[in-house]
C-alpha cells in the first residue's frame, strides 16, 4: 500500500527536481507537469525564494584579518590535564591564527571561486536546464563552435549535468556548466578564448579544488568540493 | 584520446594531514552547524573556537581515525558544543519544549523568517540549514545530527513546508519585494 501522502510525493520530487537529481526523462516530465499545474509552479518559485532567503540569513561573515583572542582555558583538575591544556591552547592559538588568515589560493583562481560562490548562492539553478546529451552538444556547438558531450564512466561517482548559463568571466563567451554529484554542486567554466594572461591552474588550496583540462581547443576549469575531478574528465568532443 | 584531467595536489585525508588543514576545509559547514543551533553569528564563532579546541585535543589523543569522514566527526563535536552552549542559556531543569520557549528577541520578531526559524526544533533547523544552505547529502546530515537519513529528510521537508507557510503570509502582507 502506498502510504505516501500527496505532500510527500511533491516534496520528494520537488527536491530532486531542484537538486538536478531526476533522470533526464523524469526531469522533463516534471517540467511538463509543472507547466500544467500552477500550484506546482508556485511551489517551485516558493522553494527557490525560500532557499535564497535562507542563504541570506546564514551567510557566513568574512573572516577577520588577524588572529582572534582565545577564551582562557579552564582550570585543570589533574596533573595530566595541567600538562596537556597549555599545549592544546598553544596549538589552538596557532590554529585560530591559521583559520583567521585567508586561504593561500592562487590569485589566478579567484574568478573561479567567486563564480562558484555566486552559483552556490543561487542554489546551482541554471538559466537553461540540461534535458539530454544532444542538448548539451547543441549548447557547446552554438556557444563555442565545438560540440562536446559527456561520457559515462563506469565505477566513477555519479554526476548529473544540471544545466548552464553564460557569464562574461574570462571573455564574453565564457560558459558556466552546473553539475551535481553526491548532492553537492560542481561548476565548470568553459571558454574558447586563448588562455587568459593569468590562466587558472590545478589547486587544492582555496575554498574549492580546481582542475583544468583542454578539449577540442576549449579550456575547461572545474571548481569542486571534491578532491578529484568528476566532470571534466568525462567531457569529450562529439563525433 | 583526450588528456586525462589533471589531479588535485591534495590526496584523500591520511594520518599525515594536519588537523588545521582538515578543519579549515570543513570550516564553512561547521560554522553552519553552530549557527543553525545558536541562531546568531557571535555565538556560532565562539562555539567554533570551543569545538576546535575540543577537536584538537581529541585528535591528538588519537580519537579520530585518519581516512574517515573528518567533517562528520567534527560536525558532531560542533553540534554537542552548540547544544551545550544553548543549554547553559536556558533556565535550569527546563526541557526543550517548543511551546514553552520564550518568544524570540525583538530583532527576530522584526524579521518574520528569523522568527519562523527560531520556532523550529534545533535538530529540524540544523537539518534544514545543512541541506538547503550547506548543500549536504542526507547521509552527511545524518552523520552530523546523529539521526537516521529518513528522519533527516522528514525534518527538512516538514521545515520547508512550515517556512513556505511563512512565505505565503509575508507575501500577503507585502513584506516581500
């Protein structure tokens, strides 16, 4: 017996839809359903507005430039604690100093981190939703003059191409591909221009990992919370 | 054949990873854990410092197994630190009963969304924030909050429904642009 209430069905599918986790055919079906159901459209709009509002409430404050003062350590109750606590406190002072400093990310990668944060603030919702590999190939062909397609990689973490938008980051042609893996957003910047004066490069420093690759003359820059590239390794030139 | 993607310089967490490096990478999500429970930035920052000291002490005592999920481990420590801080604020011996909570401070009353968030149970608010703002999968939320994944998902869905009610009210009152 199906014990799911209608609200549960909508919540589950709405969440999967907004997270880009529905298979392409179900994603397209949900879109068609939403177009016929104003209440579902309103739910989608409400959910996006709620997500934007929550991100504004819980926006992390900028880290102060200098080390923060630590609270005084508690009085030790035993000789062991009396020896350990000063060491822990000294290490924690160094730790807070480290935490107070901006990460030592390469300057050339800063536009990537900024774009990642911008997309995170928007909930990784694209301007154009990816409905098929053919749609992805059409977009890359029209935007960059060279068609790309994603390849499945057996044994690799699942990745959902959510969609894309265009942003003038390295040139007026820079495309921003949005993907999801394990429920977390990945941003891939694509540009056909010759590498900028200071090209981004692979780095594990900074708020996200950065990976780079060139395919068919196009430069791909993956900005990801994961320690391994999950998207750009699968993108190949279309036949 | 296209060139393989170049790999990041950092390998998966190992015993050699510095605690500070791991903590710095996890800091944005840990801040969300503290902030979701404590409801203001200053208390969240204090809680993070307390949790960092506790975590460092436990890490040096060998209580963290290298290669396991550092963020989930520190997330639990941060959650306990935040709940302890919250308990110290409440009148002694008083259980957490949403109906008996004092009304939100005037600053929150001026903001209907913050008011609505303050009326959620701490665990529900934590799950909601980690999911919507932190973008964490339910498995990670479950590990931090110490509840089953299905329960975490229920918290998120019910909280969203409650807050969508706030949206409808705010819209009808013209509070939203």
